[in-house]
């Protein structure tokens, strides 16, 4: 797939290198051409100098054929604006943005844009968001050992109880959003169609979490 990355800092450059090694085509945008020195000397992707929310710059980076867009510049506003353009104007299927100010998270969420906060495992998190359609990480705790996952309940699981999906010390259902409000469920609470589920998951148990919810 073709991925456009806005921001060639530490995270953007590492992500670009990782994606290219995985066989994807990559274009990196940065307003400072000196930032491209963080890419490998044998980096074969596009290096596009310019502002990431400039439509002409995005087109030069191949946004019209992009499967994913990642905004990881140093500014929340720039990340938000460019992500909205990628999503709403160019209809990129997968759009992810980094956010420094957690108070803005709800704005991104209402716009349908998953976010990643600056933490130790953020490169891995961006990769997860690109390749996992079912859920995404809302937050992390400690140094990333525990993740707060958010997802819409698969329709085939409606009627099942919360306790069926909890594993002591590994997976805990923290909250459920239903009909515009949220509540903390009991183990006997039954899931309903269109519930938004928030689960605290031990990072080493993410595969178990995915099998429980998305492989039925």
C-alpha cells in the first residue's frame, strides 16, 4: 500500500523506514528539507518539501492514491488540519494523527481520526492503527505496558456478557458507551448492538484480546 507521512522527525522517519522495509511505498512530507537526513541513505520513497496541509504538496506526495495518511508533525493544529484534509477531501481510507494535548482528543475522535499520544511505543502504535481495522489504542499507562483499547462491539457479540471477555490481570472492560452516554459495566452486564467498548489490555495480551473479540 502507499502511505503518506507528514513530519520527518524521529517518529516519522522511523515509521517511514519500517513501512518501506515491509514492502510498502512511502512518501514523507516536511517543511524543512534538512529533516530528511533522518531517513536511511537508501530510502527509496518520496521526499516532499512543503506544508503538510497544502493540497498541492499532498498531491505531489501521492495522496490521491494513498491507502493511509499519518500526521506526526510537532504541531497538534497542523496534524489535525492535514488529517482532516486527507480524510474529507482526498478520502484516504486510513488516517491517523499524533496529538500532544490530550484535551483535544475528543475533537479528533468526533472527526473519526484515531490518535496516538507521544509515548515510548508510538511507532508500534501507528503500525497497529494502520493494519488493525477493528480497534485502536486510545491511551497507554506506565511505559506502554497497559493499553486502553476502544472499539465498536462486533454485532455477533451482542447479548454476551462483559464477564465472558475479562481475564484477571490481563483484560478488563472499563467502560461502555451506549446511546450517547457511558457507564462502568458489571461482569453480568450484557453487551448491546452498537456499543462502544473501552478495555484495559496488558500489552502482552493484545493477541488474546483480538481473538476474543474479533475472531468469533
